[in-house]
């Protein structure tokens, strides 16, 4: 859930970009980027938006893959990348030719 959703603010496609970032994080590591014992703790961590790549699984993830996750998991939706920027990202582009 994107920070703007957690905060009860208006949201749009940039919330979907956040969700893509969460999914990429999970697919690359098997872990949630923001977790906690309570819903409020999870929401608190989402609002802060601090992402870490401490899990061993990230040792095999490229620098570009981690950078893309960071571009997607930006708390301020105005600073989060757009769908166009996502498909133009170097990490995504490297999969175009096969």
C-alpha cells in the first residue's frame, strides 16, 4: 500500500508504481520491503519509506535492479518515477531483446 493510500490522501497511477516496486522487491528477495508485527508498524515503515537490501538474496541482484526499486519506492508520489520512466529504465530495457 502506497504512503498516500496509508495516509488517506488522493492517489493515482503513482500508487501503482509503488506497488510495482513492492512486487519487484518481493520477487527479487522473497521478503516484504516493509513489515512489522502490527498493521500500524507496517504503515509507519511505509510512511518512512526506508528500503534496505540487507537480505542475502540481494547479493545476486544487479545495481540497476536495486536502483529501480529505489526509484519506485519513493514516499513522495511527485518524485516517484512514472510508468513511462519505468519502461525506459536501464534495468527494464536490458530485457527487451530477449
